[in-house]
C-alpha cells in the first residue's frame, strides 16, 4: 500500500491507516461480505467505505465503532480509529466531537468563516491549509475529522441534534478560497439550512461592532448532562464545563441571535451574496466589502 496517493497527491502511507484498511479487507473476505453488506450493517454508505479502502478518506473513530458493531467486534476498529484520530483534531479539541455526537441541541457562532459543521470539503481544506506549519497529511486528517463530525447532522439513528447556527456577514464576504469554492460553500449552507432541525441566521453589518467579534464558540446541550462550550481564540481555545462560563456564552448567543436576520432574510442574503460576490457580478476580495451593500445599507 506504500506509494498510494491521497486526494491531494501526497503519499498516503500512514501505517495506522494502512492497518485499518488491511483489517477491514480481511474481515470482509472472512465473512464473504461485499462493501454493500458492510454499508447495510454499519449504516454508512458504500461510497464512504470505498473511499476509506481506496485511501481517499482517513478512517475516523465513528467509522470504527460502526464497523465493530457490524462485525460483532469489541473495540477493534474503534481503537484503530482513535489512534488515527490523534492527528485529526488539535489537542485541545480531541474530545469535543464526542460531546457533539451526544448533543440534543448545538449552538454555533462564527464571526469570520462558515462553521465547520456546514463547510464543504473544498472550503474546509482552504481554511485548514492556512494553519502555520501544517503538512498536507495533517490537512487531510483534519478534513476527515470535520467531515466525520458533519455526519451528526444527517444521521438516521439516533435522531440528529437541533442546530442553531449564527454567522457574521463577514463570513459571506471573506475570500477564503477561489470564487467557485466560495459560491459552492454558500449554496451548501443554504442546502443545510433547509434541514428541518437546522436554523441558520446571519448577523448583518448594520449592527457594526458586537460582542461576538471577540470570539467564536459552540455550546453543546445534552439530556441529563451538564452543558459544555468550546471557545475559539488565537491559541485554539478549548472546551469548558465551568457553569459560569457556559452561562455567559449562552447569554451572549441569545444576544447575538436577537441581532440576527430572520431565517428567510438570512437565506436571501446568503443567496444574493453568492451571486454578487462569487459569480462574477461584483468585485471579490477586499473591494467586495464595500461594493456589495446589504439591503439595509443600500
């Protein structure tokens, strides 16, 4: 398996990943299963399984847990997934996806980019590539981590959590990637916003400065368990279960929610920005900040 190329063209020769795939192939052979059989039993798509086995996607803990259940194994593929996960997230964030996966409500706020749970693969790769000193393999691992986290929104069982997402208008305008990637990202955000358990709203520039510009965050609410918040800052931030901190952040989310546009108006703004900024009808980059005025300031 040495020399197999990853999706970015870099050598995909991580031994932990190879071990995961080798063992997966052996289990399928031993049981006489095809990928479609594993897809049915694990509730993951055959295309995802194919991507993992073709070294186009890094295996994640959730994949390993599902494969263990399908095969009737006790912490075999899940353990391999945890070993791979060691590089899938920043150190301070490693345990937070497990909290997201057990949430019944998620409250997200981002002031400069689209939230990770609603990013496209190309957009997230552009975001993650901006980290200082990050390698191509590390980018791919973290892309897999984010894609795996996103599965919480589309799973069948258990029921996906309710997602309440707020983004600042700056996220629509910031040229994180080339225009077609930005357009794709805006369209994907609109698609996700149509899910019955998702609410997406935009805080427009008309509000000028607001407290949310101090930092992004996620609040997780879980049945019968304390709330937990993940704070983002220049040093990567980290999760906290401190009740006072969680209450303060939750209060600020409600304040920001009050300043946001209604759902329909937010979707209209995202669609309009996508056309004006990223379909070539208005300048991109820094000039886009002043050329494409919002309806409130036009």
